[in-house]
């Protein structure tokens, strides 16, 4: 038990070093790295899809397949909870 | 002023996360986790993502707290 | 869970409905304001958790019907998939209702404006569908978890008798 604690401490120090190393060249807040795609959506969303909320137009239209995956994940979670807690589910 | 509020919210996130791991009473830990979720939702709002803020406030502070409470009914209230 | 005091139950009876109204507002205005089906559904599902905490599990289990929730959840997912499949002549998830007139097809003016409620084609329809699915699904999780926990507690008491 006591021997493992040294490894935990070493791992923590390595993780801290990596995080602070990555913090040295962090991108400034609020400036997107590659704004071409953002500009495309902001210009086209209102006239193409007739929607004011660009975030919703991306979530449900341009990237609707991702939302289908999200809905499927929720459906699977509900199914597993119902299968786990169903009445008489684990009678021996 | 905005920087002060932002820093206070970030500090509160870390403090409530620490208390969620530190409390022996699991009910207090769950409430501390709910406060952490609320602060994270405030942080999302400050970072101008109101969509994620609503989702975090509904799921994190509302539903997951209720689910943890239901789960706490079936086990011992304090941690070993 | 046992019911809480009369004060908590009265406050729940008065104010729980505002949570439903707010969640429905978030779902219906998903294409105009921040939020959408998932966020509004989570807010509405908090209503069931509120009822469970305030009125106790025995009365809640008398009110809710799990079969209805299950059917609503499946219906929401099927409407979502169907709205994606109907645009298959162009691409999967193509917005085939936008700017066609009718219930969902108004044209919005360009630039910043206050928004038109019956615009945005399948986006509003998918918001409603995902909202139905999330409301029913999260309520179903809470109700079934409570039923399972109650089953567990009952069996524990039985085993103590032996």
C-alpha cells in the first residue's frame, strides 16, 4: 500500500507538468483558430434554413446525425435502467 | 468587476468539488456536488454558452441530485 | 420516499406547474432562443423529481403510467428518425420543410430580428420530438429507479424477519 503511494505522487507530478507545459502556449480566449467554418454557418444559416438560432441549426440540421446518436444514447440508457430495475428482475 | 465574479465562480467550483470528496456524510457530499453543478452552469453562462448552461442546470443540479438521493435511500448514509 | 410537510406540498402544488410551462417554452422556442429539446426536456423531467420529493413515492406511482411514458419516448425517437428520413431525396437529415410555407415553413427576414415562431422547417419538429423523448425517458429513469429501490428495501425488511 505504502509503495504504491510513491507511484501515485509521481503520476500526479507528471500530470501537473504536462498541464503547465500545455498552459504555456494556450490560445487566447474568444479568438477561434480556424474561423472559415464559423463564418460559413453564420452567413448561410439564416437564408438557407430560415432559422435565427445558428446553434440550433447546427445541432438539428447541419450536424443532425450527431443528435440522432445522442438520442440513441439516451434511449439505450433508459432501456438499461428499465431492464435493471424492472419488477421481478432479479428473483432467484 | 466581471473578472472578480469569474474568478469567484472558478474558486467556488474547486472548493465545492473538494468538499464533495471530503465529506463523510454522503447527503452533504451530494448537495456539494449539486452546488458544483450550479457553479459550472454559471461558468458556462459567463463563457457565453447559454445552451450548455441550461442543460447543466437541468441535468446536473436537478436530475442527477434527485437520482443520487434515491440511490442514497438504499445504502448507508455515511462513508466508511 | 415519505411525503414532506404541508408547506412543501402546497408550494409544490402551486409552483411545480411553472416548471412545466418553462420547459415547454424552452422546447417550443428552441429555434429562436437558447435551449432546445434536450434542455427543455430536462427541465420538464425535474417536475417528476419534484413531485417524488414533495408528495412521496406512493402517490407518485399512483399518478404516473410507465407504459404511457415508454410509448411517448418511442414516439419521439420515431418522429425524429422519420423527419430525418423524409429528406433522403437530397441527403439524410435534409431540412425539407424550410421555406415551403405551411406550419413550419415561414421565411425569416435576414439580419437581426425578433424571430418568427413557425419558421425553420424540420428543426422545430425535431425539437418537439427530442423534447418528448427526453421528458419521457428521464421521467422513466426516475420512476423505475425509485421502484427498484423500494423493491430492494422491501426485500431487506423481509430478510430481516427471517
